[in-house]
């Protein structure tokens, strides 16, 4: 529960049940200083908020870190944490667009001599090769070079 919600709960208890602030703090198990605190608006931050919103409109892809850097270049002496707090209070955070994952599997060639652009015309026209490695039961290495004719698949 936030401090504002705790103050509202204490006020509700005092009005509904007619109990004192001291008793409400005991029931809620909160210090009285928390319940007596008056939230004051921060009037000094109004020009800063305007500057942040202006930069966010001008640079919609920037986050609070780059906005902080811009503010410092403009002469503001401001902490990054303060900019982050104001950024969240103004609801300027945008959802991060995720990149689409790469599709796995064979991809068609893009070169001029690729098998997609120049398919095989006949036997012995295009050959493919690959190396295959394995081990024997006795842990000895086995290596093969496989050659395949693309036209006949032999």
C-alpha cells in the first residue's frame, strides 16, 4: 500500500468509526508521521516537465536517458533519476518494439550464380559438397567428404 493510500485509509477510519489519528495509526501499524504528511506540489519542476515533454514530442524515439543528455546540453543541471521519475509520472514510456526473430532453415542464395537464379541444366553441371564427422565405438574419428550432383541427386 502506498503512503497516499495509507493516509486515505486512516481518514476513512477516523470519519466512519470516529477514532483518533493515534488509534488509526495503531490499527494500520503505520507511524503517525506518515499519516500526517501533506503532499506539496513541486512547482519548481513545472518548467522542467515542459522541457521534457517538448523534447519527447520532438524526438519520439528517444528514451529518458537521451532526453536527460539533451537537457544537460541545454544547460539543465538535473539528475538522471529525477528525469526518470518525471518521465514515468508523465507516462512518456513507450512499449519497446521487438524485432521479429530470424527464420531458421535454408535461405535462397542472393548471388548471381546461386542455384535459385541459375538452376542446373543437366548432369555434372552443379555439385555440392559437405564434410561429415562422427566417431567410432572406440572413440576414433571418422570424416567423410560427401559430393552430390544437384541434377541427378547422386
